[in-house]
């Protein structure tokens, strides 16, 4: 009798939703900024006054964004908004955050 081969991938290395054509999941709140994680890039930003935050992705050298990914409110923990975006070619992108709200 043979034992089935088990793949032990981390559960957080798989998307749970699709937003703007990208697989995403709730991110890690630290460190802030962009961090490589298994299968993607984690984006985290602190904002005490934002009512909404998006990650804006650009191909290097281009002025127009290739995508804007709103961070769902349920991905926010306290005042830190975070999201993991899967399938990005990290070396080929630049990013920014867009915050909305009073004095965001």
C-alpha cells in the first residue's frame, strides 16, 4: 500500500478573492510597504484617517497605472490596511497607495 504524496504549502500562499483581475487575500500588517511573500507581494500602509485605500500598480517607466486594487475594509486591522496580491512580476512594477477620506 502506498501513502499519498502530501504537498504542504502554506495556506496563506493562496488567494481567497479576485479583485481587478488579481488573486488577493488579506495581507500581513508588518512590515509596512511592499514585501515579497510566497506567491506574491504583500502591501501594507498605516492610515489613521483613511476611509478607503487602494494599491496602484504601474509597469516600470509607464505613467498610467496598469491596475488599481482597492483594499477591502475587512482586510484592515486597526489602522493598517494590508493585502497580498498574487502573480505580480515584482521586478517589473512600481506601486503607490491611494487613500480616500477626511485628511487621508
